[in-house]
C-alpha cells in the first residue's frame, strides 16, 4: 500500500473537496475548504494542525458537514483531526455546521483538541445523519478537548457523537492511524 503526505497544501472547493481514497494519508498544516462532505472517503488519514474552513454557498446558508467517512478495506482506523481549527469564510455569514455525517455505519472520525473559531462554528449536536444512519449509533464518531479560539470551553452535552475520556484521548497515537507508518513531516 502506498503512503502519501501533504505539507502546507491548500484544497479549495465546496462539495467533496478532498476524496481520501484507500491509502494512508497524512496532512500537516494544510487548509481544506468546503461545505458538504468536504473530506470524504475510506482511508486512514491524519489531519495534523490543519485549518478546516467553511466555504458557505450564500449569506445565511445552513452549515454543512466537514467529513463523510466509511470503512475501507484492511485495518481501518478512520480519520484523526489532530490539533485542527475549524473556521468560517470571512465574507459570508453561515449557520453552524457539523463535524460530519456517516457514509455508512462503520464511519470513524475523531476530532482531538479542536479549536473552533467561535460558538457558532459547529452545531450543538456536532454530528448529523446520512442515508438513515443516525450519528448517535456510530461508535466511531468521537471528540475530545474541543475549545473556542478565545480559550473558552464548548458545551458538548448535546453531542450526538461520543466524548472520549482523558485517558482514552491520551492513548491516541498518530502512527496507529497510519498503519504504523511515520510520515517524514510528523
């Protein structure tokens, strides 16, 4: 299986911006902009210190979905959004969006130590349904350490995904998400 890594890259679109395919992927300090399922696919991928930006379609539009993940073949760990920030298009006011929605019951996405631009960046539920799969039934939708850019806390009491314990969060290992591959940019 080939491995791919991206450093300081920018990906722009609105829907389906970045298809992750099936190979392990590592993104470091990248900007990924979109609106609907803008990071999607079935690979094991780590997004390390990336900016995930809402594009928005029009003024006041509903927020979208950052991820739409599903299980791939082999050892599937899913997406790890590690120390990323979620921001909004500066030229449009867009309603809150969601971390993602399941492209199948086997979706796995973990947002770890995420910084939200403000309290209206992500909807209170955090996750949304897709094709009849409800986010609260997807064991692989997880988050830990989410905070606001001003340092304030985020109320996660209405989240549809699962909140990791501090112990579980400390046990997250980037290399495990990448089939024990160590990217050169890590």
